[in-house]
């Protein structure tokens, strides 16, 4: 998930996640990406590329198979992201809490990396093919923009490093709702099970 | 949506929605029930039956066609619910903000009422029929429990006032994710459009 607005330092207030460059949007995507009713999607990894001020880029990686202390509410998730963003990135990748690490990677570096390490990379976009008609590979990766979508330049990079676009609804939905619908389709086909 | 734990007075802290009897769960259901990416589902109404302490029952009604000031983040929605729960219920039904009103109705009164005013009432439950195989009427109503589900007594009442059970996923999901999946199915069929 890419956010062009979410702040990239840890000094934001958990009482105003929308004011932190719409960190609330990021938190909800983490919720729908990783949480089941009574547990965590161990087969899922989330990469959050945050590009807002003051020190972009920051890439937060959350591994479903090892993350701990992850609750469903925005404030809880915001707290984990705040901790990650508060780390000094002295090496390639710094662990901020179990299953969560943070690094500095540009948009293109991340895209290139996921393209090279997954056999299928799909961009969630309203003009894409219907999720219900797609064939999925077991290590599929989905690219999702924030509330404003990706910039034209980012879309040009995405085009280079994806295998196509996919849409989930005839209506324009919030990102976290899109993630829920994608998971539902994969769950039904047991793609990741 | 029925919550057996969510508090029924307005004196809870927006900094601790989970501590208010899991008001965060209710907030997320409102989000997925009513919000589109750039707007509100005007064809949708939410009834939130809150049964936690100190003064249950409280029924909050949110009308998609007239609600205002509804943002997607939990804290914003929590603020609107807090205002509704802070009203003194002097008459049958008190308006707390545009499109939001609150009243005192028991579980059975609400169930009886929705049963009498809708041609189809479905209970979201893991043992139900698949949402993708259901036929829907235009004025369908869905019953959803909270993070703990309904009590046995409530389920007996539900059985009396519903036309069947419906499930959305092979996995056990959070309530708000279930709502998103139901909406997606209805959107695809344009049931409410």
C-alpha cells in the first residue's frame, strides 16, 4: 500500500490520525490486510510505503506470520506504526517490534523488488479486470494507492513492474474495503491456504 | 448491528474506544456499512443496538440519505455515537445530529420492527447460505452480531424474525469485513441501485 501523504516520522498524535497525512487510511488497510476475526492472516505480508513529510520514503513491512500486539482498532495499529516511524534507520532494515520492520526504499525500488520476488503483481485500479475473473498465483502481490490514488509518474513505474490491473467493485471504494474483497476472493479459492 | 458490550452512555473517551465495550467494533461497522470512497451510501440505513452498561438498550439509527459529518476514521464515528448516546431520551426518538437519532428499544422490539417493515431479513452467520447464492429483495435487512456473537436467547428471537442465515466467507471474519463483502455482492447485482 502506497500513501503519498502519510507522515514519515513518529511524532504524530494518536488522537489525530487523519491529521498525520491520513494515517487512519493506512491503519485501516493494515486491519483489513492482516486480521481475521480470531487471529492474524499468517500467510500475508503488508508493505506500507509512506511518502509524506518529513523524511520520505519509509517502507514499513508487517509480516503476518510473526507480528505481535496487533489489535484491530486504528489507534492500536497507529501506535505500532508510530513506533516503527520513530526508529532511527541506521542499517538496511530496522525491527521496531515483533514482525514489524522499517527501511528506506524509494517507490521504484519497492516496485522493482516486489516484481522480482513475486510471480504475479497486480495493481488495484477501477479500470482493471474483475477480481472474480482473475487467475491468481500463490505468491501474488497487490499494489494499492491511498485515498488520492497514485501519481502519474508512479503509475508509469507501476506499469513497468506489474502484470495487469484488477478491480473489485463497480463502485469506487475505500482501500481497506478493496483489500477485504480481494481477501474474500482468495479465501474462497483457498489461494493462500 | 447488535453489540452486547458497547456502552450506552456518552461519557466514554474517544481515546479508548475498545475500552468503551468495544465501541471501536461498532465504529468500523458504521464505516463499512455507510461509506464509499467519495461519498455515503444513500440507500443504506444502519441500526446499532447497543446493550452494554449503564442504560441499555439504546438504538442508534443512521440514515445514509441524510447523515452529515460522517468521516471514515473510528474517532470521528465514535464522536457521533458519543453525541447520540449523550442525549436524554425524552420522547420516542431523539435526533442527535443530521441523519442520526437514538431511542430505547429492546432486542425483540427491534427485530419485530425490522421483520414487519422489510420483505427480507437475513442473519449473518457462519452456518448460513453463501451470499453469492442468495436472492435478494430491494429492501433487505441484515442482522449482525458483535465480536462475541449473539446470545442463545437472542438467537431464538432472531430465528423468529428472520428469513434465514447467510454467510460471506469460509473463514471467520470481523463484522465490518462481512458488511463490506455483503455490500460488494449487492453492488455487483445493483440490488440497491
